[in-house]
């Protein structure tokens, strides 16, 4: 069963293979990292994930 969702940033409609709650993936349009918070009847509830960049002390 294919899962569907909408990117909360760019509102791109997404179609994904089955993924588990808690998994992350990248939106193909805006390249934002998204986490799956829930799946309800094949519809993904998505949240933006902030990735921390390393501070190399420069």
C-alpha cells in the first residue's frame, strides 16, 4: 500500500512506499528532512526535522 502526504513546508504532494512511524526522509522538492509522526488510513502525518550542523570551531 502506497502512503500519501503533503510536505508541511512546500506543500508538495508525496507518495511513499510503506515506511514506519519515526522514520525520516527528504522531500524531493524542497529537500527538507521530514519525520513520520503517524499514519492514518494510508495518510502520513509529517513534521519538519531540524538538523543540527556541526560547529567546526571556525
